């Protein structure tokens, strides 16, 4: 009997490990980006973020497990208050690369200012195409709301913040509150995935737009080029869904125009509906500016000032 139990345990471990095997693109890292930008911007530095006694850090918490695929998030919770505004954080990497650890520095520093921050793992395009990653993040939002007391979260003050492709996803998540197309009906939760503020850090708002440049990474994630799959390109764009129900929005932008595609059109809709919005453009900054000083601190300042205004 003991031998049978050992065999079953070994088989279980092997099956679970197999379920977790998927392709990973590791090309987009802070180090590779630093090396790329250093020649043109020799003054940049990687920020030094020290532990803060007011912030509880917990890593690799599980929010979902689907057919053996375990999805995690990292939590950075300010312990001083029982109810903080929450920030759901989505890393970039062209929907294909990057990982949740890349949001840790931003999460730690913002959490220290009175927030609960959560860096989310979601399935990337080598593993699953659009809209899987978007739905993953929405499920994470539900899970965090379900456990609001544990994470010192006010479920009525939820912001979603993303960088680059994560910014695109954040805008899409915020503009599709309660949209059944992006909801996982099989995910068991008592909460909605609704968010109350959007912070888009250099993420496009429209994939097919006079200001956009069609990219291979977007086409790969969206399951084909725009002429092959035009409806998907339209539905995946936050601009398509922007209306009177869109929450207040902050755009933090680099100096590179193509990453702002659709932004001005979205702002017009927000203004027409008297929805608060801000644009902060960091002069002479490259894409991925948020990783490095002096832009890292600017990104934190713009974010917290906006959230203070929205959530008061």
C-alpha cells in the first residue's frame, strides 16, 4: 500500500509539472531594456527601493487554477489602514514577454504612500491568445475583492494600472466594466471585475488608427493581422468601448507618438461625458521610461496625485 501511495504521489507531481509547462519569452527584462537605452540616455539609473515597515509584501499568491495552470500575484499592502484604495498592476512586454516581478518597484513605492498594490501574472501570447490575458486579470480583480479584508482593500476604490501592452490591457479592462465578452462565467466569485480608475502608462488605445503602427506582436496576440481579423482588432481596442460609463483615466506618456494611438479620440469622448482625465507627457523620454530614474519617481508622483484626486 505504501508503494502504491508513493507511485501515485510521483504521478501527481509529474502531471502537475507537465500542466505548468508552457513557452516563455524572456527577451523583455529591466536589464535588457537598461542596456538598450543607456547609450542614448547615459544618465538613467535603476531605482533603489528599500523595504518599508508599513508595507507587507507577499509573493506568488494563487488567484486561479484552470486545468492545472496556476496563476499568481504579488501583494504589497500598506498596513496602517484597514481599507486602502487598491491598484491592480499589469506588466508590459508586447503581450508576449515580461513578468509580474517587473512591477515590484512601482508597487512597493506606491503601497508605501497608502495603497494596496497587486502585480498580476497573466497568460501571455505564446501560451494563450487574446482575450485570455485580459480575462485572467479580471479574475484576479474578483479574487482580490473577495479577499478585500485580508488585503486591506476598499472594494469600491479599485484602479487598474498597466505599462506598455499592460497599459493597453488596463485601458481595455477599465472600459469594459460589466461587459460579458470579457467575463469568465466559470470563475467562482461573489464580486465583479469592475474598476473605478484607469492608469495607462504608454499603452495604445486603438490598434487600427491613423496614429498607430501595426506590429507583429499585436498581430500574434490578436490571432492575425488587421486585414485578416478586423473585428478582433476593433473589439480589443479600448477606444471602441469608451463611453459615459468609462471611469476617470490618467495617461502617462513617453515622447514617442505611436504609443498614444487613439488617446486624443478617447479624451474627446471622456470630455464630452464630463469624465475626469489627465495627460502627463514626460518630455524626451523613451518607451519603458517607468523602469528608470529620473522617470520612475515622476511616474509614481503622477499616479498618486491622480488617485488622491479620484479617491480622496
